[in-house]
């Protein structure tokens, strides 16, 4: 997943540098309000799920070292 995330972020940065517009603005302008809203909703859900899985990984890693989870 790391190479995919790197490539996507790099393409988005280059797109913004060339067009002087953000990713959401480009999606909204080219594909309309439905896909613009869908893209933003998808981004929020994906970020929340990524945050949850990172906390699960931290908790599991701490258990390997004998650190009890915080209550």
C-alpha cells in the first residue's frame, strides 16, 4: 500500500502545482457535484478507518511488549 499511497499523493501534488487548484476542486469542476461530494465523503471515511486501524496496530504492538491497554 505504501507505493500506491506515494504515487497518488505525488500525482495530486503535481496536479495542484500545475493547475493551482486542489484535488476536490478539480473533481467538483470536472465531474460535478455528485462525484465531488462522493469523493469528499469517501476521503473522510477512508481517513477515519485508517485512524482506527492504526490504533488497533498500536494496541497490538504494545501487547507484544507486555504493556496493558489504557482503560
